[in-house]
């Protein structure tokens, strides 16, 4: 991933995996259910017209999936299980979680992407005590993001933990994207709200932004097969898909079964940083 911020604002349609605004190419305790489910439909994204070379491996025709494992850092067992999965996988780590250092060390050891899983205020349900909210001033938001990033040295991006309320607040989102951009990182919108503010502000700011396509386990174990099939079809049809999952036992079991099959299905895993060239 290039760290320069001399990015060009570009549009066009390619792959449903991300909003790229940067270049001419292209929750709770571990084991708990996610407190906020994804919006009901996969959003359409504006992406660069040019396809990066790494989307077109020898032989052509293959799509790519970038898998992000959220909510890591609350317990060692989930970290150990994550490390047993075939990669690459992006590890999104809660910065104040007791085992965050262990999760970050796993990412470094594997050569996987490390993301700061930044707590943001939810519209309903419990939020983490340190969650950024609309009540915070711009300076408080900047300082909170800075503390979170500094707790996870080597992180190359940030994504939101919960945040249905905060991600619908334009002032909060703008401050968040400015801060992440100025730190030479990218932001992955987990899409916990239907609001498109992050996409609008990223274009305005020239900030690097990716957008989640599929929550693998938002509907629990019963919905995982259907969600995975949506992701596979999207990647094959559009070239790429970004999938977010959580370290529930049943989710890790599912991924352990399905990830090794991707190559035979005409797909491959890529680092999420490959999608922000």
C-alpha cells in the first residue's frame, strides 16, 4: 500500500468492493454476537475504472476476496484460532482490549494486515466506554483516534467497531477521515448504518476509503453459507469483495472449512491493503 497522500479522486464502476478515492488504479467480547447488524442490502460503490494488475492473475477470470476478522483482542483462544486459518487475513483489533498486543503480534508474525478496530457510538445497545460519539469535540475525536493508533504500532488502516450513530454524524465522520488520512492510513467503513456520509466525505477530502460488502455472520451460523455465497458471487462477477467476520467459534469453524476451497472455485484471498494500491 502506498503511503503517499498525493491521491487522485477517481470514480467509475469496477467491483462492488470499495470506494477508492486515492489513486488512478486500482465488538464486544470475543464470542459475543455483534450488537449491530449490517444494513439489509449491499451498497453500490464508485470505484476506479482501471483494474490493478493483481486482480488479473495469470489465466485471468479469477476474483479476489479480502477477509477482515473483527473484534480481536479480548481473548487468546480466538487469536490462536485465527492464526490457524489460511491467509492472508486482515486482523481488526480493539485497541484497548486485554489481548490486543497478542493479536497485533500475530498480524506481524504472519505478515497480515493490522487494522485499528475503532469503537464508535451505536444508536442502540451498549457501546464501549471509550467509543467516539457526537458529543465529542473535534479535538477529543482526534486525540481518541491518536491514542487508539498508538496502541497498535504497525497498523495500516482503521475500521469502525459499531458506530451506527457516529457514522451518521457528518462532523464526526469528517474529523475521523481527516485524522486517518493525515496519519497516512486508510479507513474501512464497516457499514453499520445505511448512511453514505463516509463516501461523500472521503471524496471531498481525498481520503482513502474502502467499504465492506458482506457481513459473514451478522445473521448467525444459519446465515453464514448464504452470506459467503453472496461474497463469492460478487467477487466473481465484479472482481473483488470485502467480507467482515467475527471470531465466534462457529465462524472460525466455517472459515476453516471454506477458505481452502477458494482456489478451486476460481477465487483467491488477498490482503485488504491490496485494494487500496
